C-alpha cells in the first residue's frame, strides 16, 4: 500500500482491502481538516471535475452554522492501478477544509472490479447529480481529442442515439442514458478523431472551427465519416477550408447560426441537408417540414 504512504494511518486503515470476497466495505471515521486536505491531495481521482468554490463555500457555511449532518458518505473505488481513489465527496471535503470543520464521515470503498473509479465517475455519479456532457466527456478519458472535441463528443453521441433508427431508449428512460452515449462515442471514436482533425485544419478560421464543433454538427460529421470515410473527409475539409458550392453554403449557414423561432434541430438539419446534396452544383434546398434522413446512415434528424 505504498500509495498511502502520505496518508495518516487511520485513513489508510479505512482503505484497507477486505480479507474475504466482500465487494463493499463501510467504515466510520473522524476526520480533521488536515485529514480532508490529505485525501484531496493524495487520493482524488485524476479525472474528477474541478472543484467549484461557490458550491464548496455553501457547504462550508452549513458546517459553520451546524446545518451539516455528521456521517456524510465519501466513496472510493479502484482506479486503473487497482488503488482506492476518491470518486465522490470532493466538494464536501474542501468545505471541511475551508470551514476548519472536524467531524464524522462514512467511508465506503468499492472493491468489485466492475465498479471501478472510471465506471463510477462517468456513469453512476451522473445518476446522483446531473453532469454536463462536457464534464462527462472529459471524465471519460478522450485524451486523444482536443479540449473542444472532448467537451462536445458525449453530446454529439447523444444526438446520434436520439436520431438513430436502430436504437431505442431502455425501459424507464426518456432519453439515452449516459452509458449508452459513452458506448456510442467509443464505437465511433475513430470518426470523432477524424472530425476533430478536420475541424482543426490549420487553414480553418477560429470562427468555423467553433461552429463545426457544436455537438449537432459533430454528430453528423462523425456518422458520415464512419459510414463513408473518404467521401466525407473530402466534403468536410471543403466546409472547413473555404470550399465553394454546397460546402461553402453550409459554412456560411453555420456562421450565421440558428434563426429565431426555427427548429431546435436547425443546425443538425442544415448540416444533414448539405451532406445529402453534396454533389449538387446549384444552391442546396432546405426542408423545414419533414424529418431528414442522413444519406448512407441510420440517422434521421427530426423536425
């Protein structure tokens, strides 16, 4: 347990593996502000989102005013090195440091390899508090993508799931769950990487890069790159780098943005329309009334 060498013995003992096949251990522990800081410094999961000072400050205020109940649960899980790391509780621990608060905590350690820090943080944590797609994208570990693409990839994958004709929401879900959006992003990751490279072509302006990296456009790009890689790469390069014809029309439309009172799917629809009419030599037609099947893919963009 060398990774605990900087941690006080009573915390290290709470993180000790069970002697049997127990998959969850729960212990109570009194932590000082110094203990809390040690956990944050040495045991935080490296993909956690940044601490929000305002949120931690609100909790600190509760602690100072006797409104924070003792026994709050901190959750640890195994990381890729099979070491227990903090996956839930960083804001409360930071609040304890800020408020100089000593109190009792419940320490829950998950030892089942199916519930790793990666799994808990990217999937289970989202069931407790809604995380943005950008936070989930960064947490899921798409380090091969630019920050702009990391922020958009999960939202883009979610749009693909919403638009797919070969996908149905699981029972009790009104929207695709996070695990399905991550699975879709993973399944199309090579296409998302290619789209990211095209968007960041050194001939593309910063303005069109921003517009092409919005999740709806990225969803259409990645799916066409997956289904028709050579043809799609040529088309999207021309959109990004001042091509004329349909690519130029789409570029101008993306820069103008969504008109007021238009469909919430307007950006996805004009992008799909342009792809469908990529071989046209005249001005591409727009359809404002019907769902738009994305040619060569299982996606249909709704009205």
